[in-house]
């Protein structure tokens, strides 16, 4: 098919947006992929592979695979650190305005040596960010918001040290417009706020971490230790944090799977570690849910109860108190680390984007879809949804739904010409 006059604009460069762009390219369309952060891949780029002696089908490796394809695709224009500021439609297409943070590192010159990161005096303020995936180029991003941009830095800092002369700290924000034949909203989610369960003490008790943090630690190969440096030998996982409560009545659909896979992975490498998972119900996982659960039970002790709270012990561990389902008696159990399996909350920008694109949000705050099967269509002709922007789903589900969104766009554009 001939390329349409205007590209398809995809908002959000996570696994859903990337998959939609790749599918559109296969169908013969040009796509513009707009990503608010400096790097593509979204949350899933920060996850670890959960394979034990066999693949656990967690989907984390699909992200690097898709990123590699993305960076080689000729018909996909990439706009990192860019966001939508205005949208209007007329004559059957969209006119979209964007603003971008500056490309302080010139991608055509950068050699990804990392000197800017290693030498930056403002690294703790996030002046130089590093992509999770080594497939990204440049792998580093200088954020003007954290950068000192001081006279000394201009004279002696990264700009001067960069061996490829790729850095220009004087570059400024820019604005531009694109005309689009269709728009796909794939702006994803934010992990549920662990503070929504204050009795678990996240932020106050340093032995309490989130599932997102555990994913990242394992991806980076970090040891699991308590804050006092002792190895963490007793791990507790608390499911449904930020899901299935009064404020978030829905199920996030991925936490049982990632929580159990993480626990199994740790036990596989460290059989001496004890893992206990506190849950309400276990969701169906994979093609053989009963088989998955039976295997998980061999590695993890499943306790159907939610601890009422966590308390620090004088020895540096945490004490969880819960009601034993079989005896109806209160029980206390000690852990070195407790992992809160945070769920999927609606994206922060959803209300603003919904207003700009004239879309409706669900009562929970996700984008409302129209069609039942793939849930990609919206009330606005030419605006489609992909991935967790529409509601909780796994990486594999995001990929297949994004492909469905791309095919819907293809049919929509065919009907226009
Ligand atoms: C702790 C945790 C662990 C998980 N582990 C697994 C797992 O092991 N396996 C699995 O299958 N699933 C897992 N999931 C679910 C998985 O994270 C999602 O299925 C997947 O990442 C969703 O991809 P997405 O593209 O829809 O969204 P995201 O990953 O959120 O990507 C959206 C992208 O859009 C960008 N964006 C946001 N707003 C804007 C804007 N206004 N303009 C432009 N860009 C914007 C964001 O920066 C981001 O890059 C896990 C979820 C959590 C919370």
C-alpha cells in the first residue's frame, strides 16, 4: 500500500507504542513515535528475565527484541523527550503540537562512552540519565532540569571532556507540529503508589521495597540485602498493593504472575532463602494456570491472608502479623525484606490527554475503549488505544492488542482514501 499523506502519530514509546509502530510499518504506513521520557521501552525495559532452569514466559526479553527492531525500522520517526501540547482536527486529519527537551547530546556524534555520566558533579540530581537497555543510542541523556549548567561546567565539565564533541549545553527546548492521519494513545500506566497502604510502612521502613524495585535490582544483578547489609534470607511478598481495595477496586492482572515468578527466580538461585507470598486470590497465569501454581507452591509458601501491618524488630528485621486462615489465630512472622506487589494505576497524563484529544476516561482513570474484543477504538474517529493506557494487561497482551490497534488504523486510513 502507498504511504498515507500524513504519518500515524503514536503517543507513548513503551512496549505497546513500539509494537503498534512496528506493525504499522509492516502494513506500509509511516509512524511517528512520541515518547515523553528520554528513552524508549517504558516500564518493561526495567524488568529482569525470570527464567529459572527454563523460560518462565514473563515477556521481559521481548522489550529488547522490539527495541532492536525499532531502531532499525526506516519508516518510524522517533521523538524522545517530547510531549503533546495541543491537538486539533480538520480536513480529516489531526494537527498536533509538541514540545521537546533539547538534544544536548548529539546522537550522530555520541559514542556512548559514559564519560558525561561518570564525571558529572550533579548526578544525584538526575543531570545525566542512563537508559536501561543497551540497545538505546545515545544511552545517556543530559536533563537540563538536573544539570548545573554552570560556567565551570561549560568550561570544564562534560561538554569539554566529551571525546566525540557530542555535547552542547547551550541547546534549548524546541516546539514543532505534525499532521497525522490517525493517533494511537499508548501512554501506559504508573505503578500503584505503595503509600496507598501506609500500614506497610513503605518509605519509613527501609526493609520494604516495591516489586518494581525488586525487578530493577535483579536486572542489575544486585545482591538482596537488608538495609544493615545482612543478606536477606527471609522474603515476604504482599500481593494486591494498590489493586482490589476501596480506591482501586480492579485487579491489575499482572502482579500474581510477576510476584510468583520473582519469588521462584530468587529461590532457584538461592534455595536457602525462604519466600512467603501473602495473597487474596491467585489470578490465572499462563497457558497452564494449575501447573504454574503447583510449581510455584514448591518454591514459595503461599499464605492466604493480608498482614495487618509491618513493624521493625530491634534485630533489623520486620515482623508481619496476620490471621492464620486454618486456625483463625493471629500469627507473627519475621522477614528480612518485604516486597509490595504494586499494581497498575492509570497514567499521570491521562486527564490532560483526554481533554486535548476529546476522549473519555473510565471511572478508574484509564482511557475508555468502545469495542469489546481488542478494546482499541474510542469515541473519536481516528483515535485508537494500545496497551495499559486502556487498562491493566501483561507485556504479551500489550503486544497483541497494539498489533490489533495498528490493523484498525490501517482499515481506518484505507476508508479515508
Ligand atoms: C512491578 C511490575 C512488574 C511487572 N512485571 C511484568 C512481567 O514480568 N511480565 C509482564 O508481562 N508484565 C509485567 N508487568 C506489566 C507491564 O509493565 C506492562 O504490561 C507493560 O509494561 C505496559 O506497557 P505499555 O507500553 O502499555 O506502558 P508503559 O510501559 O507505561 O509505557 C508507556 C510509555 O509512554 C510514555 N508516556 C507517558 N505519558 C506520555 C505522554 N503524555 N506523551 C508521550 N509519552 C508518554 C511513558 O514514558 C512510557 O515510556 C509488570 C508491572 C508492574 C507494575
